[in-house]
C-alpha cells in the first residue's frame, strides 16, 4: 500500500465520522435548508466526476466515471425531489391555516 492510498482511506474514514456526527445533530426544522446545500455540493461532485470520466485513459476508469456521474445525478435529483416534497408540506399547512382562520371569521360575523 502506498502512502497516498493510506492517506486517502484515512480522509474517507474521518469524513464519514464527521458527516455522521453533523447530520445526526441537525434538528428537523433545518433539514430542508441542509438538503438544498447538499444538492449544490453534489452538483460540484458530479462536475468533478464528469471531468475525471472525460480525461480517463482506460475503459475501467471510464466505466467508473460513468457510474460516478450516474449515481451523482440520481443523488442530486433525489435531493431535489425530497426538498420539493418537504416544501409542499409547509405550503399545504399554511394554506390550511388560512382557510381555517377565514372560516372562523365568517362564522363570527354571523348570517348576512
């Protein structure tokens, strides 16, 4: 094993621990903004995967690059879908509250 490979594995393990600790402490209210930021980061990762796939010399590296781009695209798309669903839940709740308030105000005024 080369020193570069050991260092890469070390960084991967540290990143996994750090990611787990950060994500596990995020309150539910901040989940949607965190997902939006993560989508932006995954877009950058996908761009890097495209650059690596484009400059690959061997078929194995090209194949790994294509797989990395496909998985990155699926991750970005899934993140946007989850974020959109979460935002729709908040829109539905706010619209429902407005309807309830309007119905109570109409009931309070009495018949016309």
